[in-house]
């Protein structure tokens, strides 16, 4: 997975894996607390984690990477949040759109692949 192989200077893959795990644990806590919500693109079904701030705690993990890793781990917190978002927003998550790189940098107001 791309986010696993993007390592910092003098950082090992094992260190990167721990950094990702810490960032995803914090993300799950924030989703559970309600400070981060899933927003879906009505056209493509891509998703973003609105409220997940781009800071050092995030560990340079993208929304797409977080979604893929947590999905592969079968995270119950992610599953519940996705189900809630799909029901409330009337659109299903499209893993292909996520894989193609459709994303939002502004909490779901605009979407693109850049």
C-alpha cells in the first residue's frame, strides 16, 4: 500500500507502520467521539474524513489510505460510520473512486483527483 512505503528520512518501514497505526487509532477515536465525520461525494461515492486535521498527529496518512487500511482491518468503528454516512447522505461508498484518487481537501465541499 502506498502510504506504507512513504517513509521519512532515516525512518524504517517498521517505524512507518507504527506511525500509521497510531494515526489510525487516533482517527478511530475521533470518529467515535463525533469530531470526525465521513462525507461522501454524491457523484462518485468517494469519501473524506471531515474534521481530520492535516497535522503531525495525522502522520501524513491520506483519507484514501486510512479508508483502505481500516476497511481491510474490518474496523467496526469505520463500518458504523460508513453505514451512518451512507444512510444520511443517500450514497454508497465507491471503493473504486477512492482507489482512483478522488478526494476532497475541504471537508467535502469540492472533489477532485489532484
